[in-house]
């Protein structure tokens, strides 16, 4: 039997909750695939296929590409770096590569913060669940 849906849970809130759940599942799956890929590489850039490298390059330069990734692309074009070395981590200590990665992480964090703010907009204003948070976070339910 499914639990009863509280009356404050509007259709819009249920859709938002479903979207967050779907995004969390997709993120978990992507993280798991990343771990599997990393385990398979064992630091060996030769394990990367040309298709892997091309997809990575295209993702880095997709519109709108950051100035930092454009700088990395310029250095690849000049022969100072290769996309394979960037993707494998061999160029991980390069200042331009680090700047590009930092910009990417900051952009992802900003996007996540925006999504979180959108979800927070739907939180009930009452504090009816505050005691649940304390109860479960304290571990009292385990005793």
C-alpha cells in the first residue's frame, strides 16, 4: 500500500520532487560509470579510445565554451598539449588545464545551487517536520 500524500504536496511539488529524484538517479549512475571508467584506466592513457577523446574535446568546447577551455584548445592546436593528455590526467598539473577544470566545477556548482534554490521554493513553510529531523539525525530511532 502506498503512503498517503500530504495535502500540502501540490501536483507542481510532486513533479519537482520527481524531477529531483530523476536527476539524482542520473547523477549517481554517471558517477558510477566514471568510477568504472577510472578503475579500467589505471592511469593508462592508451586505454582511452579516439572516440572517448573526441567526445571529451567536444564536451569541453560545446557552446558556450569557457575562456579557460578555449585557452586549452589553443594550446592543443599549438601542440603544447593533447586532448588525450588532458583527459587522462597527464596534464593535470598544467595551470591552464587546472583553470579550465576549476571553471567547469564552479559552473556545475552554480547550476546545482540554482536547481536547489528552485526546489527550496517548494518547501513547506511550517516546521512540522523539524522533530523528525532531530529524531532521525540523533539516532534515537535505533534505540
